[in-house]
C-alpha cells in the first residue's frame, strides 16, 4: 500500500510509460476558485438533427452526402490534417539539426459510432459499442497494412470543452507515416523494460494494481480501468486488457465484448461524477504497424478528461505545467475512490 506521506505531502511521481515526472500536491485541494467556469454541457435531445453533417442522409460541409447508414459509418475527413498524396522530402539546413523538417503522409478518417444523433458511448447498447470496436479493428488493420503507414491513432474528442465539433457520436482515425510523439515515448519505455525483464511493462504494472486495488475503478473478465499512479489529469484513466496483446486484431471475441463493456461502464460512470455529460479525449495505443513483432507492447486506452471539481471548473495546463512539469492536486487514489463509486453504480 502507498505510504501515507504520499497522500498528504507534496511529492512527484514517475511515469514509467513516458519516462517523466508529475508533481502531486494533495494539500492543495481546498484552494478557492474565482477563475473561469465553463458552460454546463447539455446533451442533444434530437434523434435526428437535419443540420448535423454526421446524421444519416445529410450533406456534409465539404458537399459530400452521408449515406443512410444503420450501424457505423467511416469516411475520409473532408478537412484532413494529413494527406497521403504528398511528395517525399526532408531537410536539415546546414546539417546542424536546428532547422529540420520532413514531409508527413497520412490518412484522416471520421468514424460515426451510431446513426442516432442523441447517443454517446455512455448511452449506446453493448452490441452497438461492440460494432465500434470491430470497426476500429478493421480500420487499424486496413490502414496499418499499408507499407507507408507506421502508426494508426484512433481517438475520440467528446464534448465541446475538448474541441469536439459536433455532438453526434463519432471519433477519428489518423494513420501516419511516422510514429507520433506519445507512442514513440511509450515504445522506447516498453522496449527497455521488456529487454530487462522479459515481460511487458504494463503486464507487470497491472499485476501490482490488481493486487493492491487502490486505483482500480472498473474491471471485468478481460479488461481493467484504473487511475494510473502517475495520472496527470484529475480523472485520467488507463484502460487495459488483462491478457497482453499488441493490437486490436489479436483480441478474441470475449475480449472485444469486454472492451465494449468497460467502455460503456467508464463513460456511464464519468457522466455520474458531476451529473453532466463528461468531456474527454480518449484514444487507443496499439503497437506501431512497422512490420516488427512487438512483444513489449501492451495495447491500452487513455482517457484524458479536463474537468477538475465540477461540471464547470476545468483543469488548466498552464504556468508550471507548461514550463516545468505537469501538476495535480487531488491524488490519483482519491480520484479513484470517486470514480469507483460512480462506476460501480448500476
Ligand atoms: P471532431 O469532432 O473530433 O473535430 O471530429 C470531426 C471531424 O469531422 C473534424 O476533423 C470533420 C472535421 O474535419 N468533418 C468532415 O470531414 N466533414 C464535415 O462536413 C464536417 C466535419
Ligand atoms: Zn447527427
């Protein structure tokens, strides 16, 4: 169990997955707040919104028509941040490593989770969430099989506070030529740990968490959701399968059902914490698709919600966090207690 010193005194915690530190200030949770508050989010009430570009049968901003889909629907992002059809070039001016650039090829897609405008992962039925899981797998497999693609990043921005442009349940898929920053850090850390211990970093970590049960908030036969020891965001979660797999493709049927179930439990629980549709950015971290075996990699999902102490007071990553290290007030253990209560309520 954690030494009470770390529940009461300022300290820093090590993130072994990114190999950096987070400052924790447990004594600071009572500080007054007179700063910015956000609008309380209200869920959409329409099953079909004639002005929504993701509702079946509607015309999108780019002029394309969204068909009358009945399950999930994937399309190329009409305003893709990355294009595949770009010339290949790189520069390193004066060979000094100070003015470097390289072209980046990529494919950006949008995935509608459900035809119904008013649903979210929290309110969708399990078979519908399972369809989303299977579509994530199919997309990751298809895009990852392209020799130029080395990473497939699947994510969801939920709620306007996190920049979601539309309440219709949807996520994004970005396939990139280079492995992005976050998975690059995770790759190096997991590789080093595996070389030293011959077991994956997250397998060892999960074993510890399952024996201590201080930070676990939800669990089923195949998946676990926990507040990581090194969480930065107040209600951050790490969601991982009990069996180590590197990619979605390796998940068997019961593990896919388990993922759907834990996603539903987590998102429903989140909504109960402040009795509001809980905003977050969520994303899956599978192994890179670089044709290497990845015995070190343990598939997982991160949930990064911005809320701090109510539906309208968010955490800001500013000042010391931007310039020094990330910092949090409530301890991961106390956040886990709040979340556990919310997630175990049926
Ligand atoms: P976000 O809500 O996470 O921003 O995702 C929605 C994406 O949908 C966004 O990247 C795209 C935006 O570019 N989009 C289209 O491709 N077509 C449209 O008609 C509107 C939005
Ligand atoms: Zn819609």
